[in-house]
């Protein structure tokens, strides 16, 4: 369509439509034991899986849920979310990290600044 003036964009890990070669990202990603981008909050929450916490969250665009406190046990943590459960009420919450202000722990926090045992 545009002749040969502008080439079509190519992305790492995709095949170039004009050839049979696969474009690889720089470096040997498969040999690394952790993701290229690390979320420190995610890793700390993952190290404390199973602990009881209070999560303070704010929803600035909501009139009903301006500020909310969730109390429960950390089940899972991801780059953009936190999953809590409360055994007494039977509630489970999927909370976007975007809305989390801070997390309060009932017990000492497990913290490993090098994260070497966080990623399998």
C-alpha cells in the first residue's frame, strides 16, 4: 500500500510476513528466572500469601464506595490485582491494585529484597 517507503511494524516473537524468519526479542529471556518487569508490591504480597490483612482502597469516581476496607486472607497476587478471602463471611474479593492505597498486616511481613525465591 505505501510502497517500500515505510516498512510494516514488526514485534518481538512474531513472524515477518515477508520471510520465514521469526523475530526474537533481544537477549535470552528464557534463561532469566524472573519477569523483565517486577512489581515490588505484587512480590511482597505473594511472599505473604495466606496472611490476614486489611486492604485500604479508594474509588474516586464512586459516590457509594469512596473509601473501602477489605479484611481477609491473601489468596493470590498479580501485577494488577489482589485476591482476598474471608472465611467467616465466605466473601472473596478481586481488587485492582490501581485502587489499593495500602495494606495493613496483623503479623510481621515476610520480605525478601532480592526476590530470588519468589519466581519458579
